[in-house]
């Protein structure tokens, strides 16, 4: 296969930078064009010294490429993505503009009218573990949000098998890089250090993604999902804890039931390179810098509840790594290409 020319739209954000780092080490592609609105005309290494090995100048638009990643804010990404598609370029949109299938729901959660609603039906939700074949055939993939990635992977086996009742609680803790690079009081060091805070108690924009994708696994079940995110004082990582009452009769009582749940999860993810069902509750540092999602399912025998813990790096499996995983499928590379790196620890 000829070397694939890749462009990154908005290399100056955290996801854009992580995309550049991972694409640079991918053996089958070459990063040939990057944009960044606040840094046009500057060298990549000047803006991001840790990327000094990438000899490119930041341009106002991507040049001739075979594939592009769009890492723009919601409401701004769609028009850029459509222009790329019209040029025959396949795209992974790392932003939120094509994740939801309903334009009305998009407007409700993002407070803007969708600028390219006619493409919502075509866009494929880029969670590889659930949509692998559709992603491979797509020209437009919507990269999932970081919180939904951890939550959906944690709950998918249980929801699909009808193991749990529809009332589900998802509790997530995220590092501050998930908020992006823009300055804000809530992510200021003095505000965040030695502190933790819940936010978006009236509803987070990632909630409809979680509902949409899990509901698709169990169309007959009217899921009721409570999602509560928290900001904690670390740079990378998301730890998600999911709780739901077990449906009676679905698994055995006692310790045998716990074993059955673990077996169900291991069977569901047995062929997945980047999802690992682990024997002890995982920690965010165990995924730092890697494309792994670690999952620990168990049962609270006192209450009859399923409890599932998932951990991932919000900038890799929750962002840039997952985007490259999608690109690999779309461009015919082995899925793990360029993503084999182990986690950085401690």
C-alpha cells in the first residue's frame, strides 16, 4: 500500500497534538499538512516543542491529503468536514458534530443548529468495538466522546445481554486535559489542585451519546441513565464507575454469579486488542499514554447490583488513539497499527 498522506485540522489543541504524536510514529502514513487558527505561519516545533521532530508549517487550510482528522469545536467542525468530503477526502471528526443522529437533539444539547444535518445519517459512530464493519466502509466517522467511550464499553455487554434493569448510574472522574486548552477558572491550577468537583448535574453533552449507543444494543429496553461527571486534580485519565440492578434469573446467585459476569465480559471482548477485562479494579495510570480501556466487572452481592469500573486515557482511547484506530480500519491498515505502545507508568 502506498503511504497515506494525512492532515490534522487544529493541531494546537490537546487532541490535535496527541494526533500528531501518534501519526508521526505510524508506519503506514505521513503527516503532510496541519492547521491551527492561532498559529498560522509558525513551525509545529515552535508552537509545540515536544513535536519538534515534525517538520511542518501550520497552514490556514489542509493541503492535498488522502485522509484528515478534524479536531475543531462543535458547531465549527461540520462545515470543514463537509468541504473535505466534497474533495474526496475521508475524515474522522474528533469533535461532536456528527455523533448524534438527531439534529433536534444536537440543537438541544449544543445550543446551535446543526450546519450539515444531512450528513448525520451517513456518519458512523466510531466506537470500533461495536461498529467495526461499518467504520471500515465509511468515509465519515464521528469519534466518540471521552466519557462515552468509557461508559459504553463498561456497559455494552450487560445491556446487550439484558443482564441489568434499565435504570443505570454512570459516575465518571476526569483529568483536566478533557476540558481542552482554553483558559478557564475551573481548570486554573489554584482552583483545581487538591480539589475535586462534580459538574453538569442538569445534564452533560455526552449523555445523549451514551444513551443513543446503549439503546441501540437493546432497542426494546427503555434505558434511564443518570450520568454525573467529576473533575479531579490529574492531567490525563478517566475512571468510570457504573451501577445497575441485575435482572433476576439472569445469573446465578452468590459467587457463581460474579464468576458468570466476568466470563460474559471476557467472552464479549475476547478478540479486542484495546479492551482488557482485568482481575482487579483498574487505575487511570495503568492506561496513561496507551490506547487501552481496562474494565473490571463485579457484583455487589448485598444489593444485587452490577458494578463495572473502566479506565482509559481521555486523550488516547478517549480521543486521538481511537481516531487512529478508526483511520486504520477506514484505510485498510491492521487495526492496532501505530497504537502498540504500552502505558507510561508511574
